[in-house]
């Protein structure tokens, strides 16, 4: 399937090397790739191939040892810590396998928390939280704590948290890994809806069924891109 997307993400010869106790581990080796705005990309490969390291760099949670990462055409190596944090909060959404919800906060407060760092007015935050929870079907659970929800519901809260920020880029690291097949399919359907709304999605998944939801799969092996292929458009 051909695309005419303008680049949102560009990696040029990106490497990531970890050194501990004189042992060097090369997580990524000269990775070059482009993801267009509005694409839905799956990142696949065996455990230890560098998928999570790649996602951490894309999400500005980590920095390359070598090479350059361009986001929206701008080199990320020139940004200081505060600029990276601001960009991450405003332009990138995250969904993690472990949900990463705060147990002492209600569902609504978990969704609202990233918005408070932007300085949004209380009324705007409330509108965004309500709309996001309606989208994932959990508005009626807004006052509950995460421990009162099932795993599938907690992951939907995590989706709502990302959705409320309205990011152009959404990164999902094994978002169905802790879910049964039915809840996993629900979360993937929500991601599909976000993509159809214009969000760029990069998802790490071991499940070939869910990888096929993407328009393109990037295959990693030993820290290198070994293949990138388009998949048939899924019937709606």
C-alpha cells in the first residue's frame, strides 16, 4: 500500500549502546527509518532485539549513542532536558504494558494528570477527561481507583490518558501483553479509531494478529532493521 504521508519521525543511523562494568551491549545498530504523519506502524521482532529501546528513543525517554533523531523535522539532539520533557508532554502519548496508573488517584485524576503539567485551565481539562473516558466507555467509572478495575479497564484508562492529550504521535509498548484476547481486541479497536482520526501510531507487539492491524511492520533483529513491509488493509 503506497502512502503520501509527510515525515513525522526520521532516524538516521541511530545506535544505542549500554556500557556497564566494562560490558558493552548494543541495543540498536545504525537504525534508519521514516514514519509518516498519520501512519500506523508495528515494530516486531524477538525478545532482546531492540524494540523497547527504539520506542524509548522515539518517545524521548532515552537518547541515541550515535546518529540523529528528527521529530517533526527538528533534530532532537539539540534539545535540553526541559525542552524534551515539554515536547514529550505535548506531542507524544504513551501506552505501556503495565498500565502505569497511579493507585492513589481516581480514574479521572489519572487521565487528567498529564494535562495539569501543560497549564490548561480546569474547565478545559475536565472537558478533555470526560471526552476521553466516554471514548473508551469508562465515564461511569471516573471516580473509581485503578485497583477497583479489571486489567482490561485499566488499559482503557491508559488509552484515555493518552487520548486526552491529543498527541500527534502515540507509542504503545505491548499494550495487550497483560490482557486476555477479548480485552486485547478492544484496546486494538480503540487504537484503530485513534488512527482513523489522524493519530500516528507506533506499536510494539509480539502478537501477529495485532501487528496486522498496522499498515506497515518494521522487523528488528539484533538491533537492526532487517525488513519493512506493508500488510493488507484490514476489513472494517
